[in-house]
C-alpha cells in the first residue's frame, strides 16, 4: 500500500510540473485596432490563428481599442481584425516565441465604402 501511495504522489508531482512548464512556454499577442483617421475602434472582433498548430482564438477590442491574447502557444500567427462598416485587415507572419510578449502595434481598418449609405 505504501508503494502505491508513493507512486501516486510521484505521478501527481510530475503532472503538476508539466502543467507549470507548459504555462511558462505560452506567450501573448496584443495590439490596437484603429480606423484610418487614427481613432480607436471599440468592439472590433480580432482573431489569432496559427494554422500549423490548429489554434484559433478570438478576442474583442476594449474601450481603448486594445486586444489581447494572453496565453498562446509559440507559433506563427495571422491576426485578423474586423468591425461592421470597415474592411477586414490582416497582419500575417506574427512570430510568437516561447514565453514572449508580442505587440503588433496598430492594425488599421479602412472604411468599407460599400456599407456606407
């Protein structure tokens, strides 16, 4: 019985260590969505996709136009921002390294003339 308890404790310890190691490998991507005049776009939908990893995460810009993906695995990402009345904008080849914090800067949305009445 004592061996079983020690083995169980060892397995739990290994699991906890691997979860901690995985968390330390994650990185973040942030940026700001603005319109062509430089005004921030509140409530824009932003998607981060790493096709080779099969990862797709969604976020929305806050009151300052900022979006944040706080826990992404390392990889090569494409960031797409969109909002009603604007054309979709994409920032591709965003490289996220282990435990890094990447700021993609401003993603500018152009007015979609087709949606203006």
